[in-house]
């Protein structure tokens, strides 16, 4: 804790990173006209406590010595901000034993039990799919065995090799991925094989990201390289991309196709989160704004407006969590609205793609064909569905990708359809809650940004398929057909995982 030598009071240090300044949003408010609104940051790392000057006018002094940018602190050091002195003290005996930081009081569930339940569910679902035809078809069971094997291998490695106690996020990801692979198997077994490969690669990417950003200071140094890689991927897409379903967001490699924009989502969150190396400066935020404009501009040129909207929402989430300013949020939305208005003025044909919105029944034979079939077939499924593999929606164009929610409701029932929505929403909620309680602003922003993308993408997919929003062709996280999408979702899930201190076994 800090001892305010001017006012003779003790100030508890509650968080891993504590903003200091005159601004009312600061964690430690300094009531001095000599202090800047955002003066410094007091933060904790494995090596101890540090203080960083965030471009203040008067500077930060430690033991009467002006620091350059960052200085390690020891018990007894005196920090001078403005004309006020603060002494770093040990925690009082009466405060010992209290939890440090913004923690969630959530105990880990039983990972083995969770994995067993998921395995049973996926096996039963696949078994019902095998029975859906006139004769028993064992082929879909192969995909079930593959995903089960990969899941259990990962479980034992994570549990006993990496010594992780928490398995909730991976469990939910495996649960949703299993449902998606079963849906793909009911349409085309080749689709399912592709999803299984993407699932395995997703687990590898998930663990790589968790390991890569274990040291946030090192991860932040890689920020420019990640940005360059993302821009290169988008440029390759613009040059070599093929138009598919109205968007130039596919690169064909032999019999496979990839969507670079799905991978760039991971880079976008990483770059946005790493702008807070010094959490009160605006210099890096300007870089993030430029990077965001480049990404969204490229997506507009590709005609991928749904993904561009997702990137914009991710930007809003990161910007708001960083600043806490409603005014910043309002101005950003206003600027985006003006930009969209200019685009529609010079490219009015874009509006034609959304002509059926809220009027799908009037266009049931042409541009509203997909949504009307989703509404009809979903209702016919009732609460418990027509049976896995027995639906009719799977014969409609883009059913396992854009209309995955409709297939769920028709074949699996409304109960399971809403269960999937709730599961994705809970992942997003957990990411937001754990994010603001994490040990570093980098983890907080990454977790909140990833959560925002998942939840907003789910809303766009579900509401678009039932005509509450325009149908933009975005996927249902973890469930829809799309190897690139599944890979990207596991990459985003890694940011939420990293924000949980139990991942690294840190003492609280």
C-alpha cells in the first residue's frame, strides 16, 4: 500500500496496474494542481513493483530522483507526484490474507467430469446421426472419434503436463466445436473432415498464444510485427483473393480455401490490446486507430461488410475499456456513421445487398429465400427437433455456415439452439468479467476484445438468419462450417484464457 505523507493516510493498492493522476477515473487520485490528469502507472510484474511516467508534465520522482520512463520500486521508496509524496509500505497485518486484485471468486470445476460429459454428449449426437438414414452409417462416427481423441490428448497434456487447474473455457469450446462438426457431417463428410483438421490446429494455436503472451512485456514488443503480418495477409487477399458469395475474402490453395480475415481478427485484438503498454498515453491509441482503418478499409474493398462491422465493434470495445469515456465512444460511432454515409453515397449498389432486410417474405423466391426457409424450418423443429440429420434446411445454400443456427433449431430443437447461444454469451460474459480483473491491462483489453467479437458475431449470425438484422454471411462462433473461422475462434479464446490467473498458477 501507499502512505500519503501529505494527508497522513494509507491508500490500498488494489490492482495489478493502478493509474495515478488528477482524473476522477484514476485508481489513485492525486488532488494536486501540479499533477497531470494522467500522471503515472504503478504496476506489478513477476520481478516486483514498478512505476512508469505516462508523459506527465511535471515528471515522477523516486527518492527525489527524476525517473526516465520506468523505475523499479522497493518498500520504503518515496514517490513524488506534483508536490505530494507517497511512501511504498508493506501491507498491514489486518489486511493480510485478503485477495489481491480484481478477482473472480470462481473455483475450477472438475475437468475430468466435464470432459466425460462432453464426450458422452458428442458420441450420442453422432450416433443419432448414424441412424438418420435408412441404414446405419458408421462414417460420421470417425469424425466423432477423431475430435474425442484430440480433446482427451489435450486434456491430459493441459492437466498433467502444463498443470492447469481450470478447464472450463476449453470444455465449452470443445462442446461447441463438437456440435459444429456433427452438423457438418450431416451435410457433407468432407466438410466435417476439414473442421476436424481446423479443430486440431485450433488447439495448437490456442496453446501457442497462451504461451506466447505469458510475458505481456515481451508480447507487446512483437506488436509491430503482428501488425505487419496482418496487413500483408489482407493485401494478399486483395491481390489473390477470389470472389465467393459476393465477397473477395477467399484465397484458394489447391482444394482448400482460407479466409485471412478470420486470422486477422486474432492479430487485431492482439494489436489493440498491446496499445496499452503505458495505459494512459494516447500515442499508441493513434497507431491502433490507423491500423483499424487499414483493416476495415481492406475489408470494405473486399466487400466483406459483416467482418468489417465485427472489427469496428472490437475497436469500440478496446477503445472504451481503455478510456472509459462515453464521449470517445459517441464520437467514434458518429465518425463511423459519417464514413458509412459517404460509402453509400459513392457506392449505392451496396444497399441492394440488404434490400430484403425486414421484407424477406416479400422476396421469398429470390433474395429472401434463405431467411424464409430458416424461419419455416426452425419452427417445424419445435423444442426437441426433427432429429439429427433429418432436416431439410441442410439442402439450402450455405446452410452449415450462414444458417447454422437454423439447422440447430430444426434438427436439434429450440432448446439446444438456445443452449448454444447462451454458451457463447457466457463465454463472452466470463471474458469481460475476468478481463477487468486480470493482472495486466494487456490481458484485460485482449479478453474484452475477444469476448466482444464472439458475442457480436453470434448476434449477427443468429439475428441475420431470422431477419432481425441484415444477413451478412458471418459465421456462428465454433459451430458454423469454416476452418478459418474455427481456427480464429480458438485463437480468440486463448486471450480469455490468458486473462485468468489460474492459467499460470499465479498467487492471488
